[in-house]
């Protein structure tokens, strides 16, 4: 089980923004308070500060104070949100997920992708290795709806591809010969979480899956 990072970079960025804003407001608040007290101390008894002007300054004073409190509350909420996101992401470890994606692993001569077609047709299926080299190309009949595309690692030259990461692309057309989209999904057991990206990345071996791409989760008893 692997967990990288202490919190997501997005939460760090958000907290930095809030802290920076709060620091700037706090400095302005201190300067405003100093100016107001200096003005009161040095006002002439024969020419006191205008009541309306003083009231307006007090309103400004209260507004800045309220903004400081609001930013402090926002910072606390962001910290709680980041902690909740991290906890939820770690909860995926050990579960089998299905997620939008095109890259999966060939393990002991077996790799699978789920494919969804809006309508029946055909597709030119291309599989590439982690270096981008084409290892297999085939034309397949595709039905409307969900289906599974399985690959046993056999390349176009008849040799067996080594275990590793492989990416599928499908150039699909419907029965009328019009281009259609073939959506692909991958499945696997989550064995780690990486928090160094803007959103948590679930790890299936060396493959990273953005947590917002997960479509289903199955946990075996």
C-alpha cells in the first residue's frame, strides 16, 4: 500500500492563497487602526473630528475586521475539506475500480478494456506500448452498448508482447460508415494514492487514475 504526499496540492494552493490574502488584510487592518488612533490622539479640541467622517471610518474598521474573520473561517473549511478528500481517497485502496481511461496493464498475457458504443458498427483497434510503438492493429465488429475487448498479448507479427502498460485507441464507424466515438474504460485493484497532483490520483500499479474518473467501485469481502 502506498500513499504519496500529506495533502493534495490544490488544498496547499488554496490555503496559501487564503493565508496570503489574510496577511495582506491584517497588515492593512493594523495600519488603519494605527492611523485612526493617531488621528484621535492628535485631534484639536477646538476642531474635533467630524462625526460623520468618524462614523464612516468605524464602519470601514468593522468591515476589515469581519473580512479577517471570514478568511480565517474559509481557511479552516479548506483544511477540513482537504483532510476529508484525503481520507476518502485512501479508502479506495484494496478496492476494484472501473474508470474512464485507455491505458491498462498486460499481466500474464491478459489485458482488458471496457468499450461503449452509441450504435453498432466496426472499429480499427490499435494497441501501443508505453513507448508509443504500435504492437497490434485489428478491425473488429462492435455492438451497441457495453462490451469487453480482450487482448492476449499477441502482436501483429505473431509474437507475444511482454507484460506492461498498453494503450488502446479505437477508430469507430457506425453501419452507415459515419465516425462515432468508442468510449473506453479500465479496471484494476487500487494499491496506492498519490496526492502530489491537483486532485488525488489512484494507483493501479504504475497507472495513475484521477479520482474524478472513477465510475464504479467493488470491494471484495
